[in-house]
C-alpha cells in the first residue's frame, strides 16, 4: 500500500553523527584560511626539512623514504596535500562569493532606501519653500500696518476737528 503523503516520514537512523548543514563549509573555510598564513608555510617548510634530514642523515635502518629514489614518499605526501587543498580553497572562495553576493544585495537595497529617503526629503523641502512663499513675513506685516496707519492718519486729517 502506498504511503500517505500528508504525514512526514519517520526520521532515519544513521551511524554517522548529524552535522550542521554548513559544518563542512565552515571547516573547509577554516582550513583554507590557515593554509593562507605564513604560519602554515613555516610548518610545511619545517615538516619538509625534517623529512629530508631524517631520510638523508638518519639511521639507515629507520629511513622510510630513500634519497636515491628522489624522496618519492615526500613527493606523494605533498601531492596529496595539494590535491586536498585546491578543492578546499575553491569551496572557501565559493562561500566568500556567496557572502559577497548577499552583501552586494543588501548594499543595493540600502542605497535604494537612501535614495527614496533623499527624494522624499527633497519633495518636503520644496513643499516647505512653496508654503513659506505664501506666508506673510514680518516685513510684509509691518509694511501693511504702516500703510494702514498712514491711511488712518490721512482720514483723520480730512475730518473736521471735532470728529478727530
């Protein structure tokens, strides 16, 4: 009989522990970051020098990589390290590209909001300037009051002395 589609499947048991979804990416990024440091180059140089010294001047019966064969095991070890480091570095670069893409999108959205805010403020400033041009200023009110006082004075002068 077919399984019901409206109920979730039971969780499957696994022998491997469940890692976070992005755990491998974070681990590989950490390794790639370490590989780009002077400390890593120092450790790798010390490792190679110790390997060469041991297999060149160490006790004959304890040497494991012959100088006569061109240190084949060292070459294989370095090739193995390079074959793992290249994909790790590429994975770290892809993750950085994804972060840059998200940051660029956020910057674009922020720039759009800033532009909209600036346009809004410019419209408000223009509206205030238009409104202020219709408002009576202090000088205008004073000049109107002077004119009214002058008219009153002229009318008084035209009136007979008993009505003034």
